[in-house]
């Protein structure tokens, strides 16, 4: 599942002035590999200015839309996002890894569920897929989406969301929150912060009655919504969130750099596609992903920020120290899974299995 395939860009559509979505052609023999769950993502790879560039983007199409679409918002200085928005053309080829990720729950056509979705900016991409798929797959369920943006003009999928609301009138509650555009209801002005969440959850949404909540956006907003829901009585195992970036641990990095000269050595074995490879690396200095790839292990990765989980593996033997685990569920951590881009060897011997995912 970690293998890349070259796929052709079949369609490009500008969603806003600084965001484009693309649809990939899927050859018949690869259709099974690229079937996806709502909320999953794709890892894309290409060569830009002589450099290999990998990025992960959430699938924004519904499971039954008959297309595989991702959206890319241009960020200042972003190498791939600038290329995608300004230079990518229909007919171009990109290397694409099959869908990955666990940002979903299984759906049941008989369920009379109540779901809360919260997104900000480009965090709408997986949420769009979740909303469309859930409303279609569970005809008795209700979905509320709170979507924060600067203004109407910068709102991705605004027309599609309005169409979705009209299609599922009475089951889909859509709330836009704008920070730079005035709306009649004061609660919908500003940012999605703790105060807004408390008002919404105290007056309009009973957090204890929600079947699941899905949150995607900046880290501060995501953590605020998560914590407010938990404080309002929602079970934490029903609160799912995904980040596009995570704050690092600079103090740990500085300490590792200072201790590198006198660090002990670990013997590390990685297993991928049934093949074992062993190499040595100083303890608590280099992360296991970079160390393995420097020794030719060709380990899978994308964001290298502890978010996407592309580099997930299982610790079979030994001890590791993991800085950031946002890309993993709590039960995965308890089962011994780690993100190799955030994990550092701490024992004389470490064995990692990339096949047990």
C-alpha cells in the first residue's frame, strides 16, 4: 500500500483564487487500490527544481462521487502548492500513493446519528468528504458543519456546500463563521474560539448526544474545539481530529544536538515488504525514518511533521522516544505503533515493522 503509481491529472478546478482541486484518472487495474474511505488522504510526489517533493492532501470527494479529487491551497513560499496552483495542467503525471488515514468511522445505513463537523480554511477538504458520504450513506442521520474562513471569497467549496444543504434540507445544518466579513448573527463573526464553542455546545448542540465529532484546521482551533467538547461531556473516543501541521518540540531537539557526540549506539532493524535491513545509529539523536532512508531502506513518508501517519510502523523490540503522535489514535500508541519521523532509538536494539499497519 505504500507504493507510488503515476496517475494522470484528468481535471483541474479553481475553487478560490488561491486553491485548486484536481481529479486523477485511475486505470482499471488500480481501481481497487485507490478505493477510499471518507476522510482519508493521498500522498503526492513529483520532482521540482531537481528536488523530490512529497506532500499529503485530503480527499475531498464523496465515496460514491465516482472521482478521486484532492484540493491544494497555495501557501506563501510553498513549493508544491505554488506549482499546483500556477503550473500544473490537465494531462500531467503525478506519483500518487494509495489512500491512507483513519480520520473516519464506519457508517451504518440504519443509524439515526448526530454528527458535528468543524473546519477552518483548507481543513474543509476531509470534512467535505465526510459530510457528503455520511449524509448519503446514513439517510436517518443529521450533520452540523461549522466552517471558519476570512470571508465568503476565500471559502472553499462554498457553492458545493450550499447545494449539499439544499439536497439534504432538514438533515444538514451549515454554519459559516467569518473573521473579516460581517454577518447578521454576531456569534458567526470572528474566529472559532472557546467562547463560541461554549455558546454553541451549551445552547444549540448537546455534546453528550453526538455520535462523533470530526475537527480539522489549525492546531489552536482544533485543540480548543476538542477540549470544549470533552468539557461539555462528550466521550473523548468519539472526538476525532486531524491537523495539517503540528508544533514541534524545540527543546528536545536542542538537547539531542548537544548530547549527540557522547551518545550510545543502537542497532536498528527495519522490516518493509518482508525484507529486513539492519544499520547503526546514535541513540536519541537522529529520527528512525531519516536514519533508515540514509542507509537505503526506502521507508515511506510524506509530511515529516507527525501528522499524516504515512511513516507509521510498529515497534517489535526495544524502546523509542516519540516527540509528536498526533497522526496516531490512542489505541495505536498503546498497541506499539509509532511515527518513525518523530521516533528516536533509546535502547541497544530496536526492531521496527512497517508491514504491520
